[in-house]
């Protein structure tokens, strides 16, 4: 049955259930309408012509996880988020899903929900796509009504997450009572991630990924702070939480790079914890990784996790202690003064040598000089500042002081 233009005008004051029945009658196939969280809002009735996925959705009032996971993996939701037109979905028998046609219900660029039509009574036609386009436009007002309540709930959850991040809770029992009152699931174990990017609308652009894995997040300026747990599907495949976090950050950075190639993106995370009171600790650790990566982008290019920081984990505290003591490494100041007076770059040579753990071939290659030239420079450095670069203690001290000096210069800029 074809829908004339404006057919759904007669349903302007109908409720969502009446709208679902009207769509179902036009398409002569079963219909479900879901919100953006995949919770069932309304469905039409068509006798016994319902597959297992639709039946489970109706009984559980939400799309089953196995179905959602398969649809995300096959790129169905990605198409729905990026297209205004209906998306035809072939059967996925292993999750009990028959042939479908779906369309996103959207206001502007914001997705509010979905209409799903099961292809069981008759094949879909191009005219049916137009029916779904009209139906999606009419459904907007119904979903906006629901969205007001949902946004209020989301705001309360985000406020609770900020309280956890800032360490306002010291009792595990109090946290559990609050999460139950908010009907919120906090993963265990968990990791706090931060994605920082100059890309606009960061939350909106990453929403499909965040929604896919039901993550809790808040936005702080150019940062999005995320509480990450291990999805059941990933756990069943033997993936660890740190591995999953790395994959998630790769996926997020890749999507942002595709759309905003000029926007620098940094993804970091704290350590994994089991206690909910440690969410604040994981957040502080992620912030420290972010700070270190800003100060030492070259040295920490491949670092994302707090556990990978190595000595850089201690630098902020060491710098504070050195500043409080008024400490400066006189040897490095002497070498810096020599470079300035003689137009040399021995300080850079020393730092590169220490960065490579004393590997002369690697150092020479990085500096684009002959190994004999490097050997001469290293001997000259030892003479000027009076150190033995074969002494592990002196090398370690110089290395730390070099990095703290760079921190000081960065903070002055």
C-alpha cells in the first residue's frame, strides 16, 4: 500500500502506539519503534509473523545485546547515523534476525531513535522507503517528549559521575545505593579514559561508539571523560580490559581523523581498578598521562596508559620538590651556556644519547651525524660538565634533570 504525501498528517495527535500500528498497516509488516538507547517504545501487532529478535525485544523491552553487537559489527548503525534514507538489512539468522528495513528518527543531526520494519509478510518496495521517511518525520515530536525526561535522567547520571571522578564518595556502599537509584550500571573492573581533541562536537561525533558499549561519560571543554568496562562480547573473546581500551582509543582516534584530519587527538587512560571509590584515582592518573604527553610529545608518542609512563610518572612530583628546594643542575646550566657561547648543540646531543639509553648507533642516526662525531661530542660533554657518562647514577640524574628543565620551560611558555 502506497502512502500519499502527508499521509501521516492525520496522526498528528495520535500516540506512539497508534503511529506504530499505522506504519505497520501501510507496510503490511511488523513494526517496532525504539529510542536511541534501543529501548522499545512501541510496536505493531501482526499475529505470529515475528522472528526471535523481535519477540525478544518485545518481551525484554529492549533490543537483545547479541543483536545490537552484530548490527554494530556489520556497520548497520553506522549507516543509520550517517544516512537519512532507510537502510535495508539482510537476515542475520545466527542472532534470530530476519530481513529488516530501518530508518533513524532524527531532528537535524541528532538521532532520537529508530523505526524497524520486519520483512515477513511481503517484500519491501521503493514506495515503502517513502512511507518510512514520512513516518520518521512524524515520530520526531513523540520522541522529543520522551527525550526531555531522558535528558533529565542523563544529567543526574553525569552529575553523579563527576562526583565519582572528583572523589566525593568514600563509601562503596553509598556509591552502590546511588547507582541503583539512578538505574545505572558501573562496570567492574573499570578504567577512566580521556580523549582530548580540537575537533568540534566531540561528544556528538563519538556518540555511536559510546552508545554501542553503553559507556558513562561527561564532557569537559575539549575533553570527553569516559568510564570504560569490558563488554561481555569482548570478554568472551578473551580480550582484556587494557586491550579493549587500546582498541577503543584507536577506533575513536581513527574516526576523528577521518572527519577532522587537522585536529590533533590525544587518548589516555589510568590504571584498572575494581573498587568504585578508585574511579577518582584512575581519573587523576589519566590526567597525569595527558599532562606528560603535552610536555613531552616526542618522548611519549606511543604512551597512553598510566602504567606505561615509566619515569615520567615521577616528573611532576620531582619538579615540585626541586622547585621548592630551589634546585637547579649546575652542570646542565654550564652546558647550556657553552652551547650559547659557541653555537654548538651539545645539550641536544646529551639528551638524545640519554633518550636512547646510551645506544651510540641509534643516537648518531637520530642526530644525522657520524658515530665518530658523536664520540667526540660525548667526550667533550664529559670534559665540560665533569661527568662520567658510563656512570649509571650520573646518567640517571642528568636525564631526570633534563626532563624537569624541559617541564619548566614548557610551563613558562
